[in-house]
């Protein structure tokens, strides 16, 4: 998984989409200004997928117990940060279906959702790695399925923003969001 820092995202002002095949975003460049139009429902769905992944995985008692209190606390903190970023994003969009931004304010809000979604994935990876050694395979496989769906969503989000070339097809994205109970 790619390590994403808030600083690196905020520094990268020229985002380029290269054939991701996802309709959540359009990019227009004029001179040195790149304007990105995002489907806010898609960004909200991506953020909600992280929140749902945390809730689903931590609801499996055998896994949360095997992870231990420090890992669960880290996952809960990452989930809370994502929830706050998503709430701020949702509040700022005022229910609009699309936002267009070429300024730091909107970019910061979108990047916060992305960074915090990555934080959830990182915390879940650490917790699941520890839990794999003590939890039965059928139980851990459920959690790993949820985690892999989250990674698919994260990859799709990176592709939509042009940060990474995503190989996620619309069908794979839809299946991942369905696994994470996001419609």
C-alpha cells in the first residue's frame, strides 16, 4: 500500500488523470492551474467505506480481541479521524453533487478524506497482521475480505484524483463498495 502523507498531497498541485475509466472526476488544465471536478457522492462513498470497514472488522469479537487494545485504539482513532474529515467534507459540499476546485481549501478537504482513509487501512493492516496468528482462518478470512475491499476503494480514490494509475474497474469498485455496505 502506498504511504500517503498530508504534506505530500498538499504539495502536489498538478493532478493528472491518465485513463482511469472512472467517471467520478474530470480534470481541466489552463496554464499552471489544474481544476478538478469531483462527484461528491463518490468521495463520500469512499470515506464511508473506511468507516464501515472499521465497524465491520472491530465487530468481530475474536479479531478485535486478538488485535489487542493498542491496535484497536489505533484503528478507532483512525476511524474517528476519517469520520471527522468526512463530516467536514460533507458539511462543506452542502449537498452539491459536484464540486470544482483549483484552490487549496477544497484540495485540503478532499486530501483529508484520502489521507484519513489511508490511515484506516494502515491501522487495520497492522491489527489484522497481529490477529492472523491467533484467529481461525474462517474468521480472519471475513476480515481480510473486508480489508481487501477497502484497499480496492483506496486504489480507486487514488486513481480518481490522478495520484496513482488505478487498475480498478467500475465493476470491481462497485463490488468493493457493496462488500463495505456502501451504495
